[in-house]
C-alpha cells in the first residue's frame, strides 16, 4: 500500500474514533446515543424489565451530517418483566444494533437477563443484577475505498466480515425518584485480540474492542404540581481513551412533554500516557425533546451541536426515537417509571 493511501485510511479511522492498536486509542469505541436516558438497556443489561410491561424502542442516529463517512447508527430493542416469575423478579431483553462508519459496519444482537430483587412491599425499590450475551458481525467493504494503486493486494475487492462473541454485566438500583447503575461492556475483549478479517490470504485487523465501564445516576425532583426536574449523569470509561461525561437536565411538563439538554465532554480523572496532552476535551451540546403522545406511545428527538474543532466540517447530529409500552394482560398498579 502506498504512503498516501495509508494516510487517507488512518485519517478516516482517527476522525471516526477507531484505531488499530488499543495502546493508541483516542476515543470511545462503543455506540453513543444522546437519548439513552429514555431507554438505558443500551448501557446496562440490568435495566431489562424496569418498566415491567413489555417495552419496545427503536432509534436512529445520523452523526456529523455532511461529513463524508460520518457514523450512522440504528437499533431496536424490547424488554419486560417475566410475569411468571415471583414478584416480577426476572427481566428479559433483546437488542439489535447496526452501526456504519465509512467503509466499516457492525451488526450486533444481544440477549439480556436481569434478576430484580424487591427491597420494599410495593416493588418500586429494587436492586437488579443483569447479564447480556451476544455476537457482533464486523465487516469492511473494500469496494468503497479510494486508493491510488488499482491492483493493491492489501485492499479487499469486496466485502469481508467476521463474527465475534461478547458479554456484558451490570448492576442497577432504583426507587421511584432515584437510580444509580454501573455496567461493564465488551467483557470478552479481556481474553481475545478481537476480530480479524481474512481476504484471499491477507489479514486485516479491525477495531480491537476494549472493555468499557459505564456509571450513571439520576434523580427526580417535583418543582410543582405539573413540572418535574430530572438531572442525570453518565460516565463512560475505556481506560485508554478520554473519560467521557454526559450531563443531562430534563423537565417533565404535565407528565407529557420532556424538554431539556445535555452536555458531553472529556475529563482527566487520571493520567493516561498514550493520550496526547493537547487533546481537546470538548465534544457536543444537545437539545432533547420527548413527547408522550399517549400513556403507551412516545416520540423523541435530539440534536447534537458539535463544539470542538470538527464543528466547521459538519452540521451536527440528528437522533430520533420511538417507544411503545404494551399493556400487560394482568391489571396492576405500578408507580410511574421516570427512568
């Protein structure tokens, strides 16, 4: 491969937050959603069954609009508490995600299991332990690459892919007005060098996944009869790239309209020698809106405004989500689910 081709490929991968060696990681690898606060199954398997009745969610995110090869992410999930379990102690979930970034894409499917221990008679205070297991197909399409040497043998002429198994674990504690949780993703990355592509005898190292730690918390305040305030925090750590922090503040008006915003940035919690000392910490600010059309159906939208040096190269990010809560067959009274 010529030097110019290497430069172009490395520029694309670095800008996208992907690298070939974990020691040089410059950004978070896992999927990112501004609306995670409305369905935390994507960041913690112990969340499965939180709403008890079956809940389906779909989301699509187009990041860095007008930036060539910018990430596009979509997914669907469903989870709920198993009625046959005593006190609805068992939560189950299923999640399918698709992520495309330039010539590379990934499709994953995960099953989730949560054991939800009630800590009071009403069942609205619980300690949940969750596990998830699944597989991800990583793929690259050589036909989409632009290169100088038409017969360069190190670039695949078509699509190459491989499947990689994975697991995750989480803990989630909630009451009617407070929650805190922690989870570890990509557990299998501790024991494998992740996936490699094989194409006509050539090897391609793709993104080498690394374990991620998520810690989040939130609380609900009653400001008046018709207005509630919910601040929340999410810390994302991969132990190599920058520590990412999401700060979110949302107002709930008349139990119908959620409106607010979030701020995403990097923080230096400890020294990481592999990181550039001049690496910019700022990331994005978001506007979040969700409307509960009915008690079962909701529609949400988020717009991210990039505030780092990439701001002039793209037009922000758009994210839309829909959710539907299926009424259970058994009539039951549960406290409102604000998280």
